[in-house]
C-alpha cells in the first residue's frame, strides 16, 4: 500500500520528488466514485483496454470519466490527437507548452508527468524548477522559438479573453507555420481542460520519475 499522500506540493518542490516504491495514491482517493476494470461493462472495458495496450494500466484521468464511457472515449481520442499532430513542433516544444500550462494552473499531477518528458528532452532540474516557479522569467534562457511558445502559452492560459491576432503573429515571426500554431494551441487548450478535470475531481498524485509517460498516450 502507498502511504497517505499529503496535499499537493508547491510547484518548485516537485522536481526531484519521488513517491515511495513508485506508488501513486489509490484511485479511490478521488472525490468521486470510479469504475474499476473488473467491474467495467463492455464499452468501458474497450476504452480501458485501449490505454492498457500501451501503458499496462488505466490512468486516473481515464478513471475520472468512467461513469460515462462516451466521455472516456472522447478524452482518449483527444489525448491521442493532440499528442500526434503531424506538425513541425518538436516533442521538446510540445512538452514545454504542456508543462508551463500545468504549472500556471498549479496542477501537480500533470506537472509531474510532463517533468518526466522534459527530462528526456534534455531539460535540467534547475531549468524545470524555474519554469515551474517563474515561466515569464524563464524565457530569457530559452531559444527565441521556445520563448515565443511560452509567452503564447502564458497568454492563452492566464488571459484567454485578451488574446489577439498579434499573439499568433508572434509565433509566425518565431518561425512556426500555421499547423505548428494549431498544434501548440491544441496542446495548451487540452492541458487547460485536463488540469481542470484533475484539480476539480481531486487527483493530486505525483508520478514516479520512472513513469513511462509516453506510454500513457492511447494507442491509435
């Protein structure tokens, strides 16, 4: 059994954190009832199996929609689509958007998963900590293309009602074509949605540093 989980840590303390024995909090710690695999009906089990094919288990985000299988299916499809857009955006750039979005929203569960990806992309723990605590200040140390993505992510996450064409033009000036801009927009928007599901239903687990983050992406 995993030990009881404390409340979510402040974002800067996330880097380097690990749960004993790689444990996550039990799924029952969510604030809603969920349907375990062995109690799932045929439709829900098909959706569970889609994720289990690559990850070997069902994530808490997927379980969070288990009372409505159609919602599980839609979330898995959107997850797969936003992670596999055939744009020029690199994995590093896409993960940068996802991490900054989750950091701005204080969603430790999502931050911990994207931290695994950022480390594989070459970010140091010091760089990740700075991105978590001060995304605006962190842009000074990034290449201009990545800095532009961070600025757009900050704007779309914190002041969506004020976004204008100039924000998109800034991405073009940084070298991104329209499909890459659509990709960045979709990734930021999706993470904002996921962040609100996670925080709104009580998912505060921190994944182990060895968590196979890319395997969590549903199979096609």
